[in-house]
C-alpha cells in the first residue's frame, strides 16, 4: 500500500476536467463574471448561461469548434442583450481557416448571428419606435415607391386575384416623433444576400434537402429587408 500523501498539485490534476463537455462547463464558470459585466441588468447571468449551455448541448459542433471564438460569440450576444436561443440570436459554426504557428489550418469557428426577433427586441427597447412592418411585393400588386424629399410607399392588392411571383420586399418604420424610415429591396438584391448564406449554399449543392429559403421564401424575404433596415434604426439593449 502506498502511504505517500497526495499533494495539492495531484489533487488539482485529478479534478481537472477531461471531456469536452466538462471542459466547457469549467470554462463557462470562469466566464460568468465577464457575462455579468456585459449583460443588461434585466437579464440574469444564470439565465444567459443556461441558454448558452442548452445551445451547446443541442449542437455538438459547438464543442468541436475553436473555444475562443465560442466565448467571443457569447460575449457579443451578452453585450447586445440577446439570448443565443435560436430565436433572438444564434451561435453558428462555420468552416474557416486560421493561422496557427505561422501555418494556415482548417478550423471550425463560431460566429454570433442576431435573429430577426432579437433585432426587433432591440428596436422595441429603444423606446423610439411606434410601428415597424415588412411586406413582400408580388408582380400583380400595385406598388409605388417614391424617393426625394417626401418619400412614400403605396402598396395594395386584390385578395380575389392571384398576386403572382414575388418581386421584392420593403420595410417601413414609424418613430414616435412621426418620422418615417423606409428600406426597399428588389428580388435580385435579396437573392444576392440569400446566395451568400451557408444554408442556401448547402441546399444548392444538394448537401441538404431543404432550407427556409426553399420552404418559406416570403418570410425570409421579409426578414432580409427588415435586417438591412435595422442598421439605420434606433436600437438599445
């Protein structure tokens, strides 16, 4: 029997987490104070960390990805006051290349992606927005967009008639002081953004069978124009 007393270093080595999930839990505990400092006061840090844990447990690729990029993405979500729950925001894994010891290597990096619900939440939190709507325009609709010093939009359609194919989308926001803001995008503008998305690339290559762009194109068009419009609207965490 070995009676040699266990040293503090040996105990620490025994307690050091080894599995990817355990290392993640350990590291997240170390991140708590940083999350707390970044989060707005109305979001408890415990809730934010539970949502992050659920996101990671639901997507094993997040555990395989570069850990630094994961925490950076989480910090951006915390600073925006959005939960990475797939509705307000998402933690997205992307294949990329990064330089390690002077050499380029393939890597999985995590990026922070605000969702339309999160963008709307930040707009509401500003307290400056009265209404905000986004609509799809079809080829048989009556649609007029006037620019100049008095911009305006006219849009109407007959429910008794076929509206035809979508040709664009627009977003209209009215601020509480009565000011109106507009964003109008053609179908080609929208498709240019769609074609850059990883989901569409995977669908176009046959790697996946469907994507929201193939099943709910109208909703995705509304989200696209609303997201672009949000860049000029008042936002708050």
